[in-house]
């Protein structure tokens, strides 16, 4: 089990520049108060005020050994052609190979979300993206997807690597062989790898897709090197080719604030405004004690961002709950009633050594300006 957990540490950018140093100032501060309607006002609540869904966590980790017993992280939600919400997520487990138990991951699972926000694994007995031996993307995680109505299939972007996300990371782009997003093609080469002199030479993760128009697609992603920030890849031919935005990164950490470290952002364009939710934390990062919160930034063009004065907008809850340590990897969609649903994975201090986290939902009221 310890070997499995050590390998599973590569699952997520939570451990970017991890420090073994204990810092008492970095312990969970349960006195943090998040915005609410009474402090923010109804007109400013959209994307700022969040309430946790009562059914959390929505994806449970089974007991080991199992293919998905160690994690449910990095959720991405998209509506399929039959109007069903589908969740893809990074996961991993321990397999009983000859009862010697072998760690397995990172891999990608899939679930269906019903109208009551209850999830069902589909398929339940295996991942949709498994390990891929002898390939540049043996390990695949942190996916985003887009249903291409013209082609009648899904497109998926993901972080891939053969050794680790520090040694040889790249972004892959693949296509579904079905309308469900279960069976996928394979990638021969990455669509993006940072060069040794790039701002993001040390690390990349979490490619997050957004369609701006039929002639412009974007992938927002987290990178680290000369700084830690969020960059953008641009495509003007529906994903045939991608190029890095020349002024990357478009959003950087703030060394004088709660988000000295930051992780992958989810971008939504709504009512002429770009919204980006991202995870942040106060350095140094200690894997067992450092809380992580969700912040919000807005933009008129998706390149120049301004942090919300109400940050962080949500984060760990009260002690002993399933999400009392950190909330990370946000993905936000608009619900049918006009409210927002934030999907993320959270961790608890009580099981941080045995689980990378579970997926939950938070809701923000409908736009009221």
C-alpha cells in the first residue's frame, strides 16, 4: 500500500514544489469565512457565493483492492448529445495481481450524473483511459472534453507523461469512437510540450478547454518554471493545430496573498464576462496540513484578469468533514435554472495519507445583475 501511495502522489499537481517542512502558520484555519449573500449582496453573488451540495461527496472511493480505490479527482463535466451530464475524472487504485497488489494509475474514469446530482460509474468495472505502455502518454490525467456536433464525437484533452509530470509532460488530444465518451483513439504525439527556455519549462498540467467561437478555441492550463501561473494555447482551425499565446502566462500567483501557489483554473464565458475559478494556497506546501481554497478572477477578454475582492470564495469546511483540508481542481458549468455548479475534489485531514480525495459539488445562485 505504501508503494501504491508513493506512486499515486504523481496524480495531481497538489504536490507541486511540495515541502516536508511543517509550518504552524500553514495549519487549517477554520476561522476563515467565505462570502455569503448578506455580506456580498444578491447582485454580486454569481460565482462568488457557494453552498455545498448536501449529497457530497458524489463519487465514493471503494475499498482496496480496486481499480479506483485511491482517488476521485480532477472532475470535468459536459453535457452529452442526449442532454445527460457526463463526468470524467482522474483516479487510480491497487490491483490484486497474483495477490501481490500493484498500484495502478493515474487513469481516467467516467460517471453519469442524474437530475438529482447523483452519480453512477459507467463503466463501473474499469477506466475509460487505462495505462498505455510504451507510449509518450503512458499516464493520462486531468482531462477536459468537448462534444463536436459537426463530427458527432467527443474531443478530449489531457496531461500525459511516460515518467512523471516533472520529467516529460505534454498535452494530448484524442477523439471518441462512440457518442458516450467511453472508447477513445490514441495519441501518437503531444499537441504541446514546453521548451526548456519557456516560462513553463518545469511543469504543466490541467488543460481546460473553452470554445470562444467556431474559429477560436482555447486551452487554459497551469504551468511552472520562471513563475507559477496559468497560460493559454490557441487554435484557429478547430484543434488541428495549437499555438501558445505570446504573452503567457495570462494569470500569475500573488506572492503577497493567500494564493502564493495556484493550480488549474476553470474558465466560463457568461453574460459578456470571462470567469475563472482556480485553487490557491499559502506556501510552503505541506501535504498533510496545507489548506487550499478556490478563488475567482474575471476578465473582459480572457487574457487580462482581475481577482475578486471576495477571494477566496470557498474552501475547506468545518473540522472532521470530508472536505476539511482542501478543495482543488474546480470545473464550473451553468445549470438549467441559471445557477452555477462547481465540481471539484476535496480532501480530509483524517484520510490524507490514504486517499487523494473525492469529488463533490457546490452551487452558486443564478445571475441577478
